[in-house]
């Protein structure tokens, strides 16, 4: 009997598992590091336990401490979540040897399927198509060169252990291979404690399709349909959905049967995901099997109505699956967006900080799995994933629009995130039409910005939101200065017509506001296009504003700074400057500030830990040459020189923690 479960994870993962434990009437024990002691998940669990310092290696990857915590808290089982130790066969083995239940597959299945080379060998043996390449890990750079020549460029370097895009590199030129191999090995060693790398052919513009399977200890295996995870950056998923537009029923059946056959051949039990890539001709190739629950499992739960964590627990307790393949329900469509602490405008580099304001969206068919709250500190030590927001709809377009509206209302301040970037993806015409591939972001975005201009309607809508706030505040301030004003605290002069000029680079709009006897109803004309708007009372003009425009509800996020308003809507991020026609006649000629770059200084692009410095003072370097490496949020990044020149001073040393914009190197 399982009555109490220790969750060997953190953040939104732990919150998710705790929720199912409560629903099942089970007790939960959370583990936390020194920097996570006030995290929402640690407070949500029935009990919690400190397991070590901030470093993941000394806390969440410390096998002995976690097992000791489970035993001391009288737990019967450990749930590893996803990430950290979830695919660690040694941890699963130690858990079982300690008399505890590991909620996941057997250690033998993890060793076989969690190892990419071994799983590909098994897949080949039972007739599953695999991506061409060497199935054995490479020993050194000479063997890597031989494998690349044998496979043909471009090739993909992949770690034999773990997943999540860690330690993967594309190599298009043999000259890039030594540095790419070194970076792969360093990153995968830090993430998984295993630096084995293998080489396979890189298939251009595929779609990433995965099959969710569940297997019990009684020989029953079912698949729960497919998920499409083609929207990726740096091989890490950004948006996932189920079903996929390109997977028809017969293809779904074929891929599902192959996934189940692979699991059966490995003696697999529990939740697992078999990943494939699909080329333009709908030929599919086995990539790997993740021997754990996936980050994107909520979309599967939304279309099946099943709780996958509950199924995991029941399987671990020895219960047989309660459904057969023909009983698996697949209803509607679900799409999920990952909200991460990263800056899309700076190459998706990780960001840190304290969450100063926080509000999550709500509504029918909206699901939010969040591991943060106001006051949460986002540090350099862990993964950048903060929250997952998912939406269900009867069809894909309904789910897409619901998720866009939810992201419009997701408000987080204090740390830079990708929330508007993922909303821009969802709002992109190519995504709406289902034209997806793993190169979608590279094909349609530059530095986090869409290559196409936002739609006229969306831009008009966010202009209206910013202007209404500006106008209402302006009128209240003006009337509050009048003696004995009867209008303090309410909108005034509703019947008057007000004209403004709104500048939001590169656009300028002429806007007319016409009120009515009902103070919250407006006729607003933007460049001669009329919109009928119903607004809330003034006291609800906050950082999230809901407006009915032509009868349709829209949510906006706003930030205020002096006479400027920053507006966020459907992936649009604009700063608005608002003027009366007279003010505009002068302001239009004013010069704007021009930002300059200090060419003789290399500043840190992100917070992190210096792991290596590749040059010395006095060294001549060229633009693009690697100067140092920084580790942040389980990812190691090479920092290159932004200019040709001679190094004057090096301020960074290996083992030193650095912050964004800190000066690392100066040039003569």
C-alpha cells in the first residue's frame, strides 16, 4: 500500500504531483534546497525536508540524501517527476534496494531505453526505423570525424543519456566539430553525469511527433495518442499540442503499435514517451524513448480526461490498467505553452530575478501548472521553466485562440520571460495554418521578433487599451484640480469627443474617442476605422485590462511609466506615446535617444557561473572567437568576442558567479 510519497523534484513538477496526491488522499513529502525553502511546492506538500545547498548536484541530484529523507519521513514510495533523477537507473535501483517503491519503470528498463544507443539498437532489432548514424558512442575527436564523414553532413551530436535537448549540437562543417564535441560533453556531463556522445544524421525541417504510452505490471500496454512538439528552440520544446494535424488515423495506429511493441520488448512499466521525427513524406524515424512522465503531459490529460500521475501511482502499487486500447478517449484539441525565464531577444539566454507581481489566467478549459508566485526568486541553479499554460478546445483553432487569450492575461513582473514570444508564435499565420517544423522559429523569427508585422486589427486593439487608460487618468487628474469637482473618482465628460495622436514605433495613429451617457461605453476610431468598446469602471483599470471590442472580450496587459504605456497583446509588445494634436505638432520633431555600445568592454549576457576562460590578457582575438564559458540553468554557453582586438583586462575567473551586464573583459 502506498500512503505517503516523497517527490524527488521541485517547481511546477512537484506542485503537479502534489495535486494528484491530494486528490487520491495520499500524503506528500517535498524536498527542497537552501534557496527553495519558501517555494510554493514546499509549502503545498504535507511535509517538507531540506536536502542540501543550492547546487543541484549537492541537493536534487544527491541520491543518498533523497532516499534518507524518504525513509526518515516514513514514505513508501518516491516519485522522481521529470528531469533530475527521473531517468537515473542507479537511483531507481537504490530506491528499490532501500525497500521503497520507485514510481516509474524498472532500473533495467531505464538502462535499456533511457540510453539512446541501447534503445536504438533494440528498435533496430525489432524493425523500428531509426535515423541513420552510428549507434555506438564515439571515443574521441578522430572517431567523431570518421562518423561524420560516414554519415554525411550535417550531423547531430547527441548525449547517450538524458534528454530535454541538453548537450545537443548541429555540425554543418568539419571545422566546427572539435568545439561542438567539447561543448556537448561538458554540458551533458553536468546535466546527466555521463559524457557519452553519439553521431546521427541531421534531418532538416522534420516534425517532432511523440507517442504517450502506459504499461502495467500485468502485460497491458496502451498508447494515449500523439503529441506534436515541433516548435522548439535549441532542441527544447516551446509549444506542444495533441493531436497533430498531419497524423491521420492509420498513421496514429501504426506509430502507436510500434511504440507499444518497443515498450513490450523492453519489459517496460509505467508512463513513457516514444519520440519520432516525421519527414515531409510522412516517413517516421525513432529518436529515443523518455522513460518518465513528460513536461507536456497536460495536453494528453486534457484530451483523454485521464490523470497520468494517478495512473503512474496505481501501476507502481501493482494495480492493472483499467482501460484497453479501444477504450482510450481522444476528445477535442489541446495546446500547451512553456513559460520560461529567458530573453528571446538575446538568443533565449536565461534570466534571473525576483517575481514582483504575478497573476495567472483563468477561465473555462484553461489549465495552469505553475511553480512560482509573487516573491519567488528565480536563480541560476535550475531549469528555466516556470509555468505551463494549456488550453482545450473542440478543435485546433478554438484551442489556439483560448491559449492566446490566456497568455494575454498572464502577468509576471520582476523577471524577463518568453510569454509574449510564445504568444507571437501562436498568433503567427503559419502556426494557425498548422505549417510546422522543428525549424519554425528560425524560419519566422529574428531575435525573438516575428518577421511579419502584426495584424492591423490586433495593433488597433492594443492601441485602444493603452489610450483608454491614458485618457481616463488624464481626465481625472485635470478635473481633480478644479475646485469642488463633482467628478473625482469617476470618468468625466462622456459625451465629448477627444482626439489624440498615438505613436508606437514604427506606426502613428490618429484616434478619436467619443463617449456616451454610459461612462464605460465608447465609439473609438483608429485611422478612420470604428470600434465599439465597452470598458470596466475606472477602478478596474489595472495591469490587466479586459475590454469588449465589437462584442468580443479581449484581455490586455499594461505597464505604466511616466507618460508612456507599454502594451502587450497577442505577442505584440509596444511602447505607446500619446499626444493631443497640439502636443503632437511639437513632439513629432523631437529627437529620440540613441543607444550606444561600449565597444571596448564585453559585458555578461546572462547571470551564471564562469566555467572556463579561453584566453589570456594581451591575447589578440578575432570577432566571433570564443573567450569564455558560462553555465546557467543547467546549460553551458560559449561567450564570443564582439570585435577584433587585443585583450586588456580579464575580470572573470573560473568558479566566479556573474550577473547580467557585469563587465567580463576589456579590450585595449
